């Protein structure tokens, strides 16, 4: 299969159609879909935070911290500190019953 067979009018037409379709899709995203999604997300955030700027700013500050697992680690450590006492209580309860 030579280069001459690849560059036919039919192939060129498909390539041109694909480029034009991509340009139209990019323009539709930039001028119509992107602003609609931005307005919808701002509206959803306003509903979620009840329109309070202080709460919205604290939400953004929490997001800026990144992944922080401090509450999960605290819960994990409390459970595993109390687990031996729970097991001991079950064993003592079984012997007393």
C-alpha cells in the first residue's frame, strides 16, 4: 500500500470533515457548554453552602489542604485502643454467665 493510495480524495475528505467537526465541537464547548457548567456548579455550591461566603471559603480552604486523614486516623486509634477492653469484657461476661 503506497502513499498514493492513502492520499485519495475520499481519505482527504474524511480528514477534512474530522478537523471541521473537531473545531465545531471545541467552539461549542468553549462558548456554550463551559459557561453553562460553570454557572450550574456555582449555583450548586451556593445551594450546598446556603449562600454563606464564610462557609464557602472554609470549604475552599479544606480543599486546598489536600488529602488529610486526621479524623480517620483518630477514629482508627480510638477503636483499636478500646478493642482489647471490649474483648476482655466479652470474655469476662462469658465466664460470669
